[in-house]
C-alpha cells in the first residue's frame, strides 16, 4: 500500500502542474512547417510532380514536389494532421494523425509504391502507413513502429523493446529488464540491426540477468525513425536469429534549422541537438546524450543497488553529388551498479546476504554507410561497422569467519568488424530483387573464473577471432493484382568450425478484397550460440580442449498463416496461427539441460551436442484501432505451447512456456484551446498485461535442507510455474505549445499496483527452511522536457 500512496502523491503533484492557469495564456494561433522528399520505394529515385495534401486544413493546404522530389508546406496549425501523397501510376500514401508541434519542423521521407497493374493513373485508395512495413519484402509477422509510439504507449518507458511487448506473440521476460520472449523462444534469439547492420543487444546492463536483454536501450527515442519489428518467418536478408528481429533506423537531423531538446527528471538528464553543419548546406547532425541514476527513486528499488548509466548517440548525414549519401553514426554507453555485503552475520537471512558484487557493462557501435543511386531502377548500399560489448562482474562471498573471498570473476569482451553491401534492383514494376553479402570478423576475449573448494579455477581464458560469412538474395513478385510473392535464400558460413547453412524463405500475400487479406510465411533460420559456449575449456588427459568448438548452428523451421480483416479503414483484426520446429539445439548428452532454455549462466561449464529439438505452436490475435479522433486502443492475445526434447530423448515444457499473454492498452488525448491552435494537449495512456508465469525447475528439498542451500531437481525440469503476472502501467503527458518552443510534463509508472515478480527459491539460513521469495518493483518516473 505504501507504493500506492506514493503514486497518489505523484499524481496530485502532476495535476497541480497540469492545472496551472499560467499555461493557458495564448495569444495567437501557432503554426509549423511540414517538408520532405517523395521517392520510389523500390528504386529510391525521386518523384517530381507528386501531389502533397494536408487533408484536414481549411482552406486546404497542398503543394507538388520539385524536380528533386522535395516539398514544403508552411503555416500548418499545431495539432494532429493527415497527410496524403499521390503520384501518377503509384498507390497513394496516407500518414495519419501526424503530430505537429510548435517546437520542431516535420521532415519526412515518403516512399511510394508503384502500382504494377495501372498505367498513367493515380491509384486513389490510400495505403495507410500503419499497416505496412519499411521493408517491402515483409509479408507476415511484421509491423512498423514509430518513436512517437515508444513515448505514448504505457509501459514502453521510451524503449522499443518494452513497447514491443504489447504486440501479439510477445511477452516480457522480466519486469526488471527489456528482454522479450517471442512465440516461446529465448530472448537470445532476437536479432538487433541498426542502420542495416547486426549489432550486439544495445541495452544498458545487457546480459546481466538475461542474454538478449538489459535494463533499457542505450539510445534515446529522440533519434529513432520509423522501424520494423518481426516475430517470425522473416525475409532472407535477416540471418543469425531464431526468434525475431528489430530493424532499427535512425533519422537524419534537420538540415535547415537548428533544434534542441533538454529533459530532466527523477532518473537523470537527456540532451539532444540537431541541425545543419553550416547554413545553406545539405549536411546535418543529430546528437543525443543521457545520464541516468536511480538515486532519486531509491526507495522504490529493492536492496541497496543503485545503478547508473550514460550513453551517447549520433548520426551525421552528408549528401553528395551524383545521387550519393554518406552517413556516419554511432551509439555507445556504459553502466555500473554494486551491492555491498551484509557485514553483520546476525542479519543474514539468505545466502545472497553474504555476497558483495560490482558489475559494469559497456557497449558501442560506430558505422559508416554509403548509398548511391546507380540508375533509374537500382541503388547500392554499403556499410562498415565496428561493434563491441564488454561485461565485467566481480563477486565476493563472506564466509562464516567473516572473511570476504573471491567467488566469481568475469571479464568478457566480444565484438566484430562488419562489412555489408547489397544492390537493390527494380527490374520491372512487378519484380524487385535485393542481393547482398555480409562479412563479419568476430573477436572475443573471455576470462571467467569461479571458486571450486578452496581455489579459483579458470572456466574460460582465451582470445582470438574468427569469421562469419553471410549472403542472401530475395525477390518480390507482383504475380497478379491480388497475389504477391517474396522468395529468397539466406546462407551463412562460420569459419571457426566450418559450419555452413542454406536457408530458404517464402512469403505470400493474397488480397481477397479491399477488406480481407490472407498471408503465408515460411523460413528456415539458424543462429550461432554465445561465443563463450564455443570457448568453454575443459581439461582432458592433462590438456585443455574446447569440447564445444564444433557445435553446429541451432536451426528452426517457421510456418505462419495470417488473416487480416479491416473492419473500417482505422480498425483491424489480425490472426496468425504458427508452428515452429527447432532442431540442432545444443544439449547435454543424456540429460535434461538444453540451450533452448538459456537465460544466462555466468560460469558456463557444459559439454554440448547438437541432439536437441523443440516446438512452439500457437495463435496470435490482434484487434487494433489506430489513433483517430484523439483516441486509440490495442488488444492482443496469444495462446501457445513451447516444448523441448533434451539429450535424454524426453520432452518437457520449455522455460519460456508461459502458455498465454493478454494485453490491452489505449489512450486518449484531450485538446485545450483548440480554436487558438491546439496549444495544450493532455494525454492519458494505460496498459493492462496478464501473462502466465515463468516455468521453473522444482527444488530438491531433501538435498537443499541437507546442504542448507538451494539445489534443483533437474530430472524433472520446468514442471512448476510461477504465479501469473498482472501488470498495470500508466503514462500521462501534458504538452504546452508556445511560440518557438514546447514544454512536456510526463509521468510514467511501471507496475502501478505493485504486483510482486522475480520469484526465486532461496534458503532461509535463519529459520532453516526453503522459501519462494519475490520482489515488488514499481518504477515511477516524472520528467520535464523542453523542445526549442
């Protein structure tokens, strides 16, 4: 109840700010500029003469693009607007409910799809942006999300991964981090791509609790452009992933006007700047820096852990002559937290009270992209990226003599240098092909020590490098006005053990009529395991060997059927049943342990073989009303069953078999001073989530009581399940538009009701009994942001 009281207090303080009559003083209608460029989606060539219309303005505001495909419309009243773009022979494009503010220009890149079956006419029916993807090769289990949604969706906490947990087929792994479980798969199976290139999980404290997740992404949503998210059967250009894909794009900075944003809140500060390098030039910069500490909300965080982190992200864009562009971009961040030991042994309740640790993590990626239009129908895109991730963990344990001794030491660094290039060729209106290669020089330096009896021993102590080669080709065919096919193949070769994989991909989409679509997707996918699995050292016959070096790729077949029904242009139902068969999964021979259940093991010490399998079968349901008339909602339901077969040939529930996930979120905007230019907007957004609990291994009670420590019964894994998780999240934002600047007050609360989570067995050494403990984590965040 104390958490509810605190939140009530915060709500009262927020309402005081929101109701301040000073904010209501308005003297004139506020306006802003909308400008951008219109291009062909497949060839990226500009489209001069395209019509651009702001639909809900009186009188109607419209223009046409110039010889370079650029357009500009000034004096657009602040508020939400619908922008439609049309061009002869192309499908019209609609950007709905675009938020125009007083502080920032709207700079767009509109990509029109040529209609393969219409000549010299405009296809009048507008293609609604929310139903498509940036990647035109995607036909199923994919959707686009925007930076504005990461801010607006309750529970998103300005984080793409947390926001994506609202989508069908996705569950949160843990309230403490942003790891996600897609259709019953481990979070480590999610691929992160930034600006077209694979990078390590871009999160602060990545890998501290779960491989594939951390506390929050280490780049601000201020840099995000519209990006794609995939939950299965993804196109051929995506490799080295079994579960899903985040294909993140960074936007370009404003190349005409310098703009700034500064945010301060209980978690820290956030500063962003963008603009042209020089007045009248075309080059632009975009930079963001964040520093965060939980010190101001420490009373809401269990234990004495006070994590701190900071990050820097940027993108520099340099248009060149002859239709070429070079961009330099980077993200980087570090974080640390620590927990001291309880020195008074009379206060020891659990074994964890005897532990002291210091944890730090660093992650960075920097890249340069080159894009050039080489003809009226083709362009080439090349990238070179260096990325690295470091995790350091120093754990000490106090013995009964109150002597603090080393327990675990980890200092693992992994990374790679990546060169990728592809050519995108629009052969005809009906056929577009993208073919590319990716060369990865993977390096590693693993140092892992753990205490065994009275000495620290090396579990892994090696460094070196190897290569992963990838190649792909995919084509999109408009077979008829109703039938679209995406066909491709992805291959990869791991030089360390000479493992090779060929992976066919297929996507079909059939338009039954204007309101109904059927889709089908198939993909064969493979993934490398974490490098420390391959680098594990074991002493055999007096020498050190790498028993896991020759492990093959973990692989999976994805089958998905999709049905879309548009009840109205703004309301849709989407149903996707799916089946996934996983094979070549590393397991311990004649045992129940499998990499399919992998979360995180700080001291990896298992010898594996590729004899494991698994299945994920389920159905995803979505009912979505896109934002219109100032409100929206999204309801998703997922029912699934995730099983695996271990090295002993027996089948069990997987760790991530939650069985069900239900999410309902929605929001409403209240507009004040509407006649004077929408100068004040109050947004209230909520989210309710209900999902099955994590599967857990039962405790071996006899051995645990005998040893006064927790020992698990691995002969019968994951037969128990934690209580179902019920979370209520809230986001309230209040925007005040003034001439040349905007102020935004925001309150975000994660787990408003204080629902317990993070269940785990611990041995109570005071009372000599086994306990199933939990934590109540509720994070309230209040911030103030000014854009100018």
